[in-house]
C-alpha cells in the first residue's frame, strides 16, 4: 500500500472564487521513497506538503495517508522550510528538542524521558556534524549550520515522513551541495519517506528516487521520472553523463510547462 | 580618549551644554525670573526646598510605579489576547486606539468625580496613559510569529496554548521590555498631569502651588526632578531589558 496517495486533488485558496492552487493532482509515494516535486514557482508544490501535513483541507478529490483520508494534523510528520526559524533564546540542542515538547505524541512524557530524548537529539546532531555546537545559540551558527539544526529538529521525533520545502534555497552553492550529502546520509541511515519541494533540478536528481514535474498553476503532475543512479551519490555523480542527461530532460520539460 | 569613554561622557556634556546655554541666555538677555529662571536659580530652589521636594517626589514616584504596575499587568493580558486571537484583535483594537487618542487631561476631572482628589486619580491616569504601548508591543511580538514555524508546530499536533507558551511569549519578550521603557516615562506624564489638576500631594501639586505664588524657580526645580526620575526609571528598565532578553541584542555575525 502506498504511504501517501493523492487522487485528483484540487485545492482552492480563499473561498469558491479564490485561486486554484492544485487541480487534478494525482500522486503516490511509497514507504521509504525519496520523492521530489519540481516545477515553476507558484505552481502549488508547497500546497501539496500542507495537504499531507494536514494543515490545509482539500477542495476536491482524496488525499490519504496509510490509506486513511487526511483530516487534520497527522502523526509522524516532520517539516522543514527554507527559513530555519530556530528560536533565538534556545540553544541548538533545546531547539532540536522543541518538537518533543509540544507534539501530541510526546509532550505528556517529555520530562520523564528527557534523557532519552536528549540522546536521540545528540545522535542526530552528531550525524550532521553539530555535536560540539549543542550549547551554542542560533546566532552563533552559520546559515548552513542553522539549516542542519533545522533538519535535526524536523527528524527528532523520528517521523515516518519528512516534508521539505526548498530547505536549501537560501544557502550558497557550496553549502547547499554539502547539505545534499548530509540529508542523503540521514536518509540512508534512517530510511524515512521524503517529499522534497525544490526548484533546483540538480538537487532533485541528486537526492530523489522519483521526480515529479508539476505544471503551472493550477498544479498537476505532467511528468514523472525515476532516478536510478546508484547511492550514495556524491558530487562526482553530478558530473556523470547519466546525471546530466536527467537534469536536461527535466529542464526541457519545465521549459515546456512554463511556455504552456 | 577612546570611543567608549566618549560615548559615556556624551550625554553629560550635552546636558551640561544645554544648561549652560540656558544660563547664559537668561543672563545676557536679562530674562525676568518669573518668566524663565536660570538653571542655577532652579537648582538653588531645589536645594532650598529639598525636603518638601523629596517628600513629594517620592510620593509621585510611588504613584507612578503603582499606575505603571497596573499597566504592565493589564497590558500583558490584553497584548497576549489581541496577539494570539484574531477575533480579540478585531474586536478590541479599534476601541484601544480610540481610547488612546483621548487626551488623558480630559479624563482626570472624571476620575476626580469618581474617586475624589488625591492619589487614586493619579495612579489611574499613570495607568491609562502607559498601558497602550505595552499592549501594542506584546501583541506585535506574538502576532509576528513566523508562519513556517507555526506550520512546523501545528503539523506536530501542538496545542495553541503550547505554541503561545513555548514560542509566542518568549518571542514577545524583547518587544515587551522595550515597551516598558516608553511606558514608564509616559506613566510619569500621567501622574504629574493628574497631580497638577487634582492633587493634594506630589511633585505636580508642588509645582502648581509654586506657580500660583510666582515661585517660578521652584516650578523648574520640580520639572528637573520629574525629568531625572524619568531618566532613572528608563535606565533601570533598559538594564532589565538587556538582562532579560540579551539574546535579542546579540550580533547576527556568526562566530564560525
């Protein structure tokens, strides 16, 4: 059974006469799969993440998680956005622990299991190379390090699904490519399901198993492409003809979509 | 002299320069004392009536702090309500703005009708004039929570109360402490206005008595005392602000 299913989903913002963000949008995501959504800006990619997170009700069609229609905030979802939004009055470790303090599944036992949770958070921080910055304030971290901490925060409650909305878009090219590796390591180690929204085609091809191209608004999927490059992928992979071919193929498709 | 010392000395020198200009101006143009006394005359009056001024100033300080304390409690509650709930914001904000636009001088006579002459109208005037900036700042701090962060928390099934407690309130604290500095100086304006119109004690009352008997240097001595108390309280709350929300003042430059 697919983990996430969208069947002919439509999403309209602002009442019956509002903007149609998605229409006839169908997509399935298998458990453990790394999916990327690419498309022109404003095409409704991000809206789909909000639907999966249960933050926005759909206007038509069906969206299911584990085969059950989504009707509100779900269990086992982690989210990260372009803006790291770490809380400036908390240390890195305290920031990473925040989801456990407030989430429906953990808040009741947070104090009792503090030790266990801290160990979990530290394991994540170690994987992304931030262990020694556990007691630093966010302002003491560079943009790339803040985004690493943001990833840890999105994963600390061990969600089944990680929803990423252009998480690396605000970073410089070097840091961004470095973080592709960090995210891939986390994913290879833990095998959660990822839906990544990005407009960076190289990023999508580097990270994803399957890439869906979304049309202009109202968004729907116009092309799906399996990326069967071996893992772990490295920066060297990005210069191989197979990689470059996929990027070109997707770029052509996006150009077509934008002209349409 | 390095920059730090120069910055530390600057306010003292600027103030001394103003007093000097005032003193020299009065003497050169031979301004009558009942129009504008020299600062030295004001200081002489301050020394001469030190005891009376001291008692009244302390009274005014208490009245002001009491009104200010009410404003802090009321401002926090109303700020949290209007910042956290769009409904409360829509319902209350126009009223708050309208209320804040009313000159407080116009309210003092009403307060006197209700509570009689004395400390109560002064406390209430200090309160009424100083709560508004606290409400606005706290509400702004809470309402400007990043939408992405709100999505992250809501997707975890976080309760609104948790979001408010763990994120909204701490986030609003720098705004809150910044507003205290403004509010305390306004509170002095309120209490002195009320004492001047309908007091029987306090620095405002003293100034009214002095001006009605043409002891203008004493009026100016009173003004100086109010100004000094205002600066002192401002400095105190600026210090509290830095102590409580230092994280909001730290530079954005990463150390790594």
